[in-house]
C-alpha cells in the first residue's frame, strides 16, 4: 500500500460513510449547544438565590433591613414585571371586550417576567409564545409584532435570563428573537400595520446582553484572580513551612549530629588510650558507640522526613515488637536489669501500633536509666482481643546507686501520651507504692485490622 492509499484510508470513516466537512461539524455542534441550552430541561425548577449581604454597602445596613435587602433581586424583577403590566394596560382602551383583551395582554406581559424567578429558560419560551397572542388580541396597531407591553416584558426576560445563565444561552435567545421578529414582519407585517419594531427591540436587547456579557466576563475574571490568589497564598504558606522545617533540620543536624558523632568517635578511641583495659570497659565503650551510631542513623532519617517537601514513609524498616529483644539486650548492656513477660497469643499488629508500642517501651526504659539508675525494670506485653496492653515498671532507686541524670527536657511522658492519643488509646503514668515508677498503656486495635 502506497502513501496515497494510506492517506485515503485514514480520511475515510469506517463503514464507507462520507467524511463530514468542518462546516457540517460546526453546524452540528451549534445545534447540540442550542438543544442543551434552550430545550434540555427548559422548565426545570431553578429558583433565583437571595443576594449576599456581606458586601461593602449592605454590611453597613441595620440587621433588620439587611434581612430584607437579600430579596432585592426578586423585588427588582417583580417591579419590572409590574412595569410591563402597566405599559400593556395603558396601551389598551375601550370597554367590554376591549378591556378584557387589555387585561389578558397585561397578564401575558407580567407572567413571563415573574417566571424568570423560578424557571428562567421556560420564561423565555413563554414570553416568545405570548408575543403573537398579545399581537392578535391587543388593541394597538401602531407597532407590530412587539406591542408595548410585550416589548418591555420580552426585553426584561432576555436580560434576567442572560444574567442567570451563560453568554451562549443569551446569544441563542437573541437569535431566536430575531428570527421570530423578522419572520413575522416578512409574512404578516407588510401593508397591514403602520410600523414594525423588531429592529429597535434587537438593538436595545443587544446592548443589554452586551452589558450582561461584560458582567459575566468580569465575574469570571474575579473568580480566577481569587483562585490564583488563594493558590498563591497556599504555595507561599507551604514554602514558608518548608523553610521553617529546613531551618529546624539544619539546627538539629548542627547540634545533635555533631555531638553524637563526637561521642561515637571518642567511644571508639577510648580503649586505645588505656593500657590493658578490662573486657567490661571495652564492652561498655562498644555499646556506647553502637548506640551513638544508631542514634545518628535515626536522626538522619528524621531529618530527611523534615526536609522533604511531601512526607513519604522512610525506606528503612521501622522497629516493631519483634525487635524488642535487641532493645532489652542493649539496655542490659547499659547496666539496667530488665525482664520481659508476654501474655496472650502473639500476633502481628498494624504497623502504627507496633511502632508506637516499641517507642513507648524504649522511652520508658530510657527514663528508668536516667532517673532510676541501678533499679530493676520489668516490661509486660499483653495481647488481648481488643488491642495491646503495655506495662513498664521499675523499682525504687537503690541507696548505693549512681547519681540520677539531670539531662532531658521532660518531653518523654508527653511524647508517649501523644502517640497513645494518636491511636485513641489510654495511658497512665505515676509512682508506685514502693517508690518506683509505672507506665501503663492500652492501644486499641479494630477487629477489622487484626489478621485472622
């Protein structure tokens, strides 16, 4: 197959149908827009909303008047309808049948205007249908096909409906009005009436619709500007928050990471400065260095999260209760006597519960090391049907123990409570009768999240 055949195949629609021209597609799109704007749900109930009263002028009104000011658009439409009714009534004359025709024309001028308050598209069709009826029953023959009452009513309907819809709908209404007026003048107006007024109606309505279109464009521009300002404010706030987080991360790195690095280096070099150090001392320095390196690793991961623009879960695996034995061994190397007791059926829990439980035990044992040196501690873990129970208790500080540490800002208990609150759990912390300290925690686990 050559290039020409390929091109012809691509231009020919499937099924052997002839290709549609751009003009045909344009006309089809126009008819589709007409059907969507003026025929689809034409008489749908769309009540006119009340006006907002938080503007620069209405905000200054008294409270009682402000409530009524919200109905200003409805009152304006009703006043325009009464004006059209008055014009239709003044245009009629005579008695008997003439007065009945005048009253009918007046109501046919009022009803479409009031209908714009609840069914705007339907009001246009009612106004357009009422125009030939008023032209037949009206008593004024000086102007045709728009008698004075219908002239005012239809102009009001076009303006109100254009305000309540979009510019494309207003353009369709103006074109249909022009088609009706020109058609009526061409078929019935020649030689029977003194004058026609379709051109004046189209000119005045075009000016009104132009003003309404400008208002629509201005309103859309204001909405776009407001949206852009809101987006800019969010981006500015996000950037400020990121800068603050970066500053915090930098300060943490400069202060904490530096000192922890110094601790790790000195702990590694200390055994070489003592001749024939005992094995216990070497093991103590090894434990100090391992803890310092682990703290640096955790710190770098936290700083990576703080510096990140969008939070992402760290790649490194988070500790769970399965790692608790390593934690207890580390604490024992630091000089704390601790034992563990597990009750219930051990099972895998949600990651958030596992991590929080591990951190709570870690912080509680750290508090025991700092504030109760030489005391024995006990960690109890209970797997129950509704969640996980934790109890970390340490005995009183021995009289011959080392001096209590004064380091720490007192945020350990606060951090544990925040973790428990985040998981909708319960926590109690306080001294025991024998002078020790006890932390009791319950972390609920919904049954749906528990593995079978």
